[in-house]
């Protein structure tokens, strides 16, 4: 008989490696480097030493006649000091290339630098998945099938049936990974039915293996997972492992209690099978993705390993599981609840109860999904207004807040402007909304650097926080108005959309060059960097943490190391230039040359020799569905369109000029869940209207 204790010592030892316990963080002070020791890498925040003291200047540029702008655009430019115009640029660096060729003073934006980090993050993750994780996952899955077969052959009764269902569970994943895999006859019918539902990916249906509702629309590969067949296969298999739950006690009826016992038997057999090389393979996939995205929100392998040790000890065989099964379930129910519900539940059920259980490679807790869940029905209740705001849906419970908005995330993280927009557009007029918003703001405002730098996902959000601060006296005049506050909010939403896109498995009129008969010879003009030193500093720290975390696991290819180091150096230079600008210090010749050549630098950073790419990567346009409403069978889509030109009036060495840069175009809309959008489809379709609140700065 197989002994449950086979993996206990190894498992408990390895469990310490994945612990996210964090050491005390140094209190940040001005001009002092803050160091935070995390499980995967050390986070070192580059200090910013600046007292903003830019002198006031008028919005009467010397080079207005060099630009073709409409009367409306000129009016906005003269009122706010900047204006964004719709554009057709497929890449950020194309805007800067155009500026250089036309002798237009360049404005380096935070948008362009945040986008460049997105490229680094996304390309690094996808090549690791394609070159390493997919192969390891296939090997692990085959080992789990073999182990489940051994358990099936050596057991009887309900244990034998649990082992059989595990064979079916792992066979689904194996068939998704390898279409040539021969499914065992004893599970072929159930497996083929599951595969059919996955292939159709239409929406909610009852799982032939598990019996509960599953959202099969989630299995449509999207994000960067459309770029190759290997990534598509990996996406589907990991989605299966990430979503299907072995529940503890999905209900109080005798039938539901027995279902929980059945699924928990399966979970126990799975962790018993994870021994030696299987556990190492599991950890080899799971741990790096923790670094990129975060820990699973559900009970995981290590927690169940420890619980098996506690309840069963070292002498029981798999056929003795039922002797203490109820005790195991009772003890497991004391463990943490999942914070995010990713399954079908009714409003009279408590998601944390009916969905609590074990997942083999569970999807990860991310703070923005948590915010969304806390700001929709039934944490927020019925609509109290007289209009039809974006967030409202009609349901059997009346008009409810069925959808969140990206603005909710940044309102919670401290943006007063985001909250004002939500109020102006009627998206806060619900019972309990204000109470929930206040609770979340208090919760997130209490987080420290340890919390914000626990992994790359949280750290990316941390880099966006300085954008939410309204700029006061001492900053350039164009930054001291509501329009700029909204532009920065648009930047934050654009970057967050790219983050959700990259992690989806575990997120007009343009300037026309002045025509002449003679080609213009490029001659360097003096440009300007968007003065956000804290953004550049945090992005540089995030980049350094990315390098060191991947090097620690020997997962960093040479080309990616080189580009990440170049990005870090560029960000530190932009931080220094920003500090000079804010303190009225003259930039050096080297500073101006860096700005002048920014297009070439960005293009080089975003171009890889070793990459998993497709035609979709020729455009920055990406899309991510971030929330599902079961009442309307729709999802919330967050999209990035073409790069839009931004024209900004700046003061350079006592002279006032219009400079040009590039910013995100951001879209938010609802879409049928049965047709979750891919990047390819998004790039081909006609774009919806831009958010109304962007009209203050986009013309």
C-alpha cells in the first residue's frame, strides 16, 4: 500500500521556500535608499531628492505655427498647456521617430516608459512559458496520470472512484497539452465531454467530471497566449488547473456534504502523488509565476501537505483516508478563505464557503480583482439613481452594480479625480458603495513598502501610485490643472490594462508634418521629460528586482538581461533629468541628446531576437477581460488602442515651446462573455467611444 507519508518531509521543507513572510522595511526618508527583502529578490527603491520649484511661464509658444491643430485643439492647448489628439501610431517609438525626422521638440512621457516595461515583462514571461514551463507542465501531468493510475489499481470503493476521477482530471490537461495523448478508456467519455465544452468556450455549463458549473468561456486563449501553438496549449491546461476546485463543503445539504467529501478525497490523493520529482516540477512552475503575479488565492499543495501530516500521520494507507476525512475537512475549513470568487454562485450563498477548497495550480490573488469584487453586487447593492450608468445592470434583484470600472481601482488607491468622475457619471449611486469605498481606501492606505513590493504585479501597481497625486505649485504649469490630473489617470489606466493583459492567465486625427518640397534634414531640438521622478525611480527599482529575481532562479536569458539593464539605466537618467527640470537646473548636452534619441532607444528595447511573436505584436493595441457579470453574461473589457500624440507647452532655457510625445489611448466597454476578445480581433475591429471623462484633454 502507498503510504501517505511518502512526501511529507520533503513537502514541509519545500513549503518554507514559497513562504511570503516579509522582513521589516526601512522607513523611507528623503534621499535614502529603501531596501525591502522579499522571498524572490531584494527590492531597492532608488531615492528621489527634489523640491519642485519650476518658475511660472505663459502658454504662448514660439513654434505654434509649426503644428497643424484645429481651433478647438489650439484652445485646449492654450488653456491647459497641453492637448492630446487621436492618432494612428502603432508603436510609441513611431511618434518620437516622426518628431526627430521633423525637428519637433520631444516630450518624453511616462506612458512610453511604462509601456516599455510592459514589453520587458510580457516578453520575458512568454518566453519562459514557451521554452520551459510548457514542457515541465506536460512532464508533470503525465507523472500525475501515472501516479493516479497506481492509486486506482491499489485501492477500492470510494477511494478507487476518487483515483479514477483524478485520472480524468489530469487527462483533460494532458489532452490539452498534447493532442496525440491517448485518453484511458475508463475516463474517455467524461474527458471528451470536458474537451468539447472547452473547445466551444461558450460560457457556463455543468462540468462532466466535477458536476458543478464552470465558465468555459475562460478557455479561449487570449493575451499573449495567441502568439504560438505552444502558448495556446499551455494557456488552456493552466486555466484548467487554475480554475477547477476540489471543494471542502459546497453546501449544507447531505448531498452537498457528500460532494465535498468526494472532492476532498481526490485532493488528498493528488498531494500524496506529489512526491520527489513531481513536487520539484510543480514548484519549478509555480514559484516563478508567484514572482510575476502572486500566490494562489485558494488552498494549495503546501497547505494540504501539512494538513495530511497533521491529520493522518505517517502510518496510514490511501485506503484509510475516509477514517479521518471529516476531521480533515473540519480542520481545512479553519484555513484562510478565498478573497476572490471566480466561480458561479448565487447571491444567497457565501462564495468563501461554497468555493473554498484545493486547486492544483490555483489562479492568483491580485489586488484589483479583490477591489472589483468588493465594489459590485452583493457587497454593493441596488442602484439609487435615476439614470443608466455604465456599472448598472438589470437583474432579478432589481438594478444592481453588476460591473466595476477601472476607475474604481485607482479611486481606492488614492485618486480623488477617479472618485469624482465615478460620482459625476452616476457610478457611485448604490447602497453600500460609499461604505465599501471607505473600507477599501482605509485597507490599502495602510499598506507599506513590504506589501507593495511582494511580487512584480504589486510592484508594477506601486510604480503607478505617484501618477495619482495632484500636482501643486512648483511643478510645471501644464501639470497644475484638472486636465493633467485626468491625463495621468489615463496613463495609470493604460499601464494597468497592459498589466492585466500580460497576466490574463493567472489583466482620428493625428499631427501632420508640415509639407515642403525639400526634405527636412534632422537637427537636434531641445526637448523635455515629463517630470515624474518618483515614477521613473520606482520603475527602475522594479526593473532591478525583475533582473535579480529571475537571475536567482537561473531564468534570465542574456538578451533579456541586457535589455532590462539598459531600461534600468534609461529610467535612472530620466529620473535625474526630471529632478533637474523641477529645480530649474540647466540640462546637459548629454541630457538633450538622450531625449532627442529616445525613439531609437525605445525601439531597440522593444525589439528582440529571441522572442515568441506574431503579427499582433506589430501594434501596441492589446485587450483584456477583467471581470465577468453572470447576470448579463457579459465581461468588462479593458483595451489599449493606438498611441496618441500629446502636445505640451514647456519652458526650456527661458523659451516656451510646443513639444510632442506619445500617450496611451484607453478604452473600457462591455462585451459578450462567449466572445472574449483576443488582441488580433481587437486590432481589427472598429473601436468604441473613448471614455467621456477624457474629453477634457483629448480633442
